[in-house]
C-alpha cells in the first residue's frame, strides 16, 4: 500500500510520552511508509519504552541540543541506522519555572537564555547537525504555539516561540537553495508532558473550549501530527517558511 512517506527517512525528536505530538508524528510517519529514528534527552529508558509502542522498532539516540559534542556526532550516529535523512521533526522546548507563570518582569537572563537556546536556537542547531544527511534536500518541521499574542502564564516561552518562528523563516531563506524546506505546525493545546510544566495550562484550554470553530480535543495529538506528516511529504514541494495552524481555527477568530 502506498503511503505519503514511502521510502523516506525521518528523524523525530522530543518523543517522551505516548500523549506527545512527537510520538504520534513518528507513528503516522511509520504508517505512511517512513523509516524513523528517534532522539531523546535525559530519560532514555523511558523513551525506549515508549518507542516500543510504535508500529515498528525505532532506534533511540541521545541528544541534548545544548551539548555541542552530541550535535557534532549526530550525523555519524544516525548513519549507523539509516544512510541519510529526508526529514527532521523538531519537537523540543523548555523554559525554567521562573520564566513561566506570571514572573515575566522578574525572570533573570540566565533563565531567558535557556528558554531561547533550547526552544528556538535549537531549531538551527538541530538542522545544521542533520544537514550532512540531507544531501538530496528534504523537510524540517518544528512544533509551534501561537506567538502573535501574549498568553497568560506563558511568558518567556511565548517569546521563545516567536523566536522559533523567526528562526524558521531565516532557515527557510538560507536552506532553500539546498532544496530543504523549513516549516512549523502551530498546534492547539495538548495534554502532554510539555503542557504539564506550564502553570495555568487549564486557563489556556478554556480559550479553545470557548473559541475553536472546530471542536478541539486536548487528548488527541493526531491532528497536529497529521500536519507534521503532510509537511514532511512531497505534497508541499514549494512551501517553506510557513506556519501551518492546526488549532481548530482559534488563530482566525477574535475574543
């Protein structure tokens, strides 16, 4: 049976729990014919247990995007499993607790710097680390959250997401000549590990309950994962620097 990603080799970062968009992106990619390699940070044994729930076995590599040695060795480690890459999924974000939760005016630079490096600059770091494997071009897809407005409690992570969107545009500009597309999926809130770390997350979910033209299910990561797989496929051959909203339409309507 033909799939959207038949024969493609995809690197997926950020798989931690089965509830994550990253896990469902990896699952759908496999179901659509891709060979998938995963990366994890810290709790690798947990990532390996979650990876075992995918339709097919997938190797798990350690990757701390703030560790230059691990970035420098990524291409070589990926080559032990696949001979190249056609796509990369960036599903990485982190902000220290004092950068969230209404502490915006008092957050120290060290915490802001961590949020920006891990959540935004890492899109560039990861893409450059994978670049030697993408000699024939390919697609980089990152996970975004609407940064066009200031959300309650989201604080410096919102700033980091704005930086992520800008980083994607500049990468799209500079990597276009290599036939590499760089796009983001801006998803609505999902009850994932990342969501649990955001103070006041329940307040965000009420926005979707009240405003989404299309009903939004917090427990269903598959719609944004489908957006990721679509952007990894050849069905968007001339789309780059774009933000694809998979948020039930909330971005399009006013309060």
